[in-house]
C-alpha cells in the first residue's frame, strides 16, 4: 500500500491573518466546524496559515468575490460582468486584522496532502467516507474542491492518527502552500503582530487579482 508522506515545515516562518490583537489566537469554539480542515466533531480547533504572505490574503479575501449568480445579474444590467461595481469587501476589513508569523516546532507530524502518495493512501483509508459523501474518488479535484465535507473527514482522520496538521495546496493557485494546524501543536512566534495598511502590496495585489475593492 502507498505510504503517507509527512510534510517538512519550511525554514521561513509561516504567515497567518487573524484578528487584532493576536492573529495566532485559536478561534472561538463557536466558530469551529466551518473551516476547510476543521474537526467535524468540534473536538479540536484549527489555525490556517500560508508559506507565502500573499497566500494569506488570497485565502482570506476570496470569500468576498461576487457569486456567479451576481455576475450574471450584473451583466444583465450593465452588459458586462464587471464585479468592480459591487462593493463586496467590508471597509474595515484590514483595520480589524493583522499578520502573524511563526515557526512550527520540531518533533511534530504534518500530513502532506500535496503529494500523490498521501492522497492514494487516504483514498484507501477513507473509502467509506467517499461512498457516504457520494464522491467518485479522492484525488486533486476532490481535496481542493469547494466542498468541505471530505477535507473535514481528512482532518479528523489525521488528528486521530497523530498528525499535528495538514499541508495542502491552495485551491486558488498552485503556487500557494497552505497549512492547517491542529490545536495541541506547538508554535514559536517570529516577532510581533504586523498591522495591515491600506497600501499593503499583498492586499492590493489580491484585490487586483479578484477584482475587488472596499
């Protein structure tokens, strides 16, 4: 059987966007269960981070893109699907948040969902979940799809089998590496929290890529 592959944390610190004053605080329990690699049983919390600072903004702001339905309706009115006409990002988004940087301490296990070997091993382990969810297979398309039922099952399985989190590729861009860190993992802060300014280059680039504005 194909073996699971353990991810190696990068030498540079991971980045995370969170709420002031502490972006590395674990989320309140009432919000547990809504994230991509949250525990469906709400037994542990998850922090989300990225190896690339830009990835934090991409993952955080993607939810504000106009829906396909909104784009279609806008096209009917304006004749062109111009989402820049839709004020979809709250004006205080960047004011209430900050960027935290941290290292993952050694001696921990991280499931690498970015590699074929891990996905094939999970395909066998979670075959019953695939049938229950009505999914035809476990592959890149399913682990990176908008549906989160499978990824939450993966998180639960990984936690039960001694992994401290999951490394995965952003569903928005192959060049962005993301990490889901389970409660109980140990982190080492890499300096104080960094405020986000309105002219932040990664913020501006993400708004441009998604055609968003405040």
